[in-house]
């Protein structure tokens, strides 16, 4: 059983914005009294083995050059998980 409590699913092409996102999430989690070490970031390659539908999750889509649909999207939609486009 994974030790994390929260999941953030990362899809699409990731760049320097990912570091800024992780920093911002860690800061807000700390503000809320949540240990940032309890948050796992799953990219598309780790999704199949790491995703736990019983734990809170949120998806972030960074877009990509090929404009393809990320593989985890169908599963997240089935599980009613919100997915937001990253638009910083």
C-alpha cells in the first residue's frame, strides 16, 4: 500500500513549470497543515502502476506538441477526477 495520501497526475509535455508547480503545491499544502511528502506526482509512465482510485487525485495537463490525448485521461474521467490545463 503506498504511503502517500494525495495524487497529482501530470500529463503532456512538462518543462520548467513543473518545478514551480511543485513548489507552489508544497507551500499551499504546508499552509493547510498537510505534509508535502504525502503528495505523489504521477506522470503518464507511472500512472498505470501508481494510481490509486481510492485516494484523492487531481490531474494537470501541460499540453504537448503533437496534440495527442494523454493515456490516463479516460481513466480519470471514469473516476470523476478533475483535470485542469496548466496555463501559467
